C-alpha cells in the first residue's frame, strides 16, 4: 500500500487511520470503569472508604503488563492473525468481565467485585499492549506521529465516555444498566478488530517462550547507545511531570475553588490536549521524529514558564486558564512524539514485549520522580519549585544531543534496519 503524503485530508480515507482511532477508543474504555467510575459506584453504595482505597490495586495490571507480554509475542491465536487475534480475545475478556461486574453488588460482595475488576484490568492491559503493537506494525515509521495522535484521540474520548458520561447516566439508570451499556460499547472496538487491515510489517514469532522472554532484551541492548536511550526515555518530559505533580494543591493554594479548577482542567484542558496531540501528529509528518523531539520538548517548557508567572500573579483567572490550556496543548504535542519514538524503537518480532517494557519504565519513572515533589515545594516555595521544574528539562536535551547523530542516520530507530 502506498504511503499517504499527508495526514489530513487524504488520511481520512486510510482504513488504517480509522482502525487505530477506533481501537484507541476500545483501549481507553475499561480504564475508568475499574478506576474512578467504579469508585463512584462503590461510594454511592456506601462501601467503606478503606475498602474503596484498597480497590486502587485492581489497576496493577496496567503497570505490570510487561510480565505476560512475552506470551502474546510467542503464541499466535488460530484466528485473525498474531495481533488482531489477541486484540479480539482481550476485548471479549473486557466484555465478559464488565457484564459480570454489572450483576455484582459492591456493598455485599466486595471481594468478588474486586476480583472481577482485576480481571477486567488484566484484559484491558492486554488489549493495550497488542493494540500498541498493531499500530506500530500497521503504519510506516513516518506515519507514527499521526497514528499516535489518532489513537490518543480515541483513547481520550473513551475516557470521557466511561468517566463523565457514565456518571451522568448513573443519575438516571441503575449501575447495572450503565455497566452493561459500557460493555456493549466495546462492540465498536471488536468490530474494528475484525475489519481492520492486516499489519504491513510481518515477522515470525519467537521459537520458544524462553526466547520470547530473553530475546527482546538481547535485541534491544545490542543496539548502539541503548542505555542512553533508556536514560532519555526516563528523563524526557521530566519537567512536565514535576510541574504537574502538585498542580491541584498549587491552584487551591492560590485561592481557586474546586469548581473553577475542575471546570478549567476538565474543560479547557481536555480539548487543549486533544488539539495539541492532533497538531503534533500533523507537524510530525513533515518534521520527522528526531526534529519533533527537539521542538516539542522545547515548547513544553513554555508551560513551565506559565506556571512560574501564575505563581507570582496569584489568583488570576485569565492566567490560570492560559496556563492550563498551554500546558495541555504542548504536552499533547510532546505525548504524540514521545509515543511515536517508543514505537520506532521496537523490533516487529517483539513489539508487544518491548513496548510493554518501555511504557512500564516510563510509568515507573514518573511515579518515582513525582514522589519527592511535596518535599521540594516545602523547601523552596511555589515560584522556585516551577523554576526548578523548568530546568529539569536540560538533562533530557543533553541525552537527545548525544543521540542526535544516531537518530539522524537511522532509517528505523529500532526495527529491523535500526
């Protein structure tokens, strides 16, 4: 299939773009249903808050998905192929799990509800891994930015659907009806899986489970600058992570009400993120991944400057709106190129395992790096806190400068020709 030269409008007629968008929706749907929406159901059923807190553990599969990723690289389902077969199996798992959850009573059988929610999260995390692999193999490297943007668009819409819309529906219908409706919505993704085109990049599965576990590591660490790549993955967007770690307490400290914060972050913020992701995907078509990492990374620094200015201005609604909109827009651009970069690092033989490892490393590093944020603020105050966050972008640019020549000369940053 010839590669389209533009993302829009010709990309609108590319079946692969529609597939990654709708699969992104399917990927995002279960997250809130085992997270915030489930907590709302439990709270409305008067479940003890200590029990609700423990339920946060049902989301562990999304962090630990790399453990069973080799199984999905090694074994090929007997239908729909190596990637689409596993996507369909995972989606069916989500449908069955949500349907069973709908008939549970969290106040009466919390253990059973927790177990089923954990299994839904397991199926959802499995779906995420294989959808990421499908997107990587269905698109050419030059299309990764557009694919990441469209997948994120579908994912975010699904989060709104299974979060905000589910809560609204729960005011008019029983939770059983809400969860059955959400289970039925997976039909969008399941239908897409059956109709999606086969990935363009084909490779044989590892010959044994041992190979599926060991070879992805061996293949990655044989590459030039592999350790520097991992350091760059850990440090890129570090400034944004630290700046956002205490965003809500910061805004409340300035005197903004919870209503004001919620309206701006969930209103302006969501649409700014979607816009930034799409713009980033479009620009990446002409800039390429290497140059986009530089430009989008630098633009993210503008949001840090905005937070610094807001800390000086105090309760200033126009500046607060501008800060949130700016941060979300440029973070959306940065997320698009970051996802495309991770996709470009994966060998098609081990796409599921390598992507799962890289994204898990990213999530773990964000958690560990954000942990001391409160202590840092107490030592230096808000203005200096955001100034420090701004300068934390420098280490990632140092590593990017070291990787720059390698990225410029690599046709594929990690695949068969990397």
